[in-house]
């Protein structure tokens, strides 16, 4: 299990942007978008892993888990 599994990931349709938008509360807010829901989720998972690595590299504590 990866550290990112501890964080809820949300992919939802944005009427305003006319695309899917991905976010991970506490980690990433609206950082991924695209026309394909699955592709946005995959991008979001990778972005969350990268954000967690940046927290570790900077010596910052991770936000509380959301999942």
C-alpha cells in the first residue's frame, strides 16, 4: 500500500470548465484536469505521490489522512 492510499481522491465534472477536475483534500486542490475521467484519476494519483515525497524531502509532517 502506498502512502497516497491514506488520502481521498476526488474526480468530478466541472460544468464551468467542461472537463473533469481532480483534487485530494489536504494535499492537492484542483491540480489535475482533462476530458477523460480515468486519465485524470491516474494523474491525480501520481501528483499525490509526488506531493507526499515533497513533504518528506522538506521534512514537513504529512496532513492527517482523509481516507
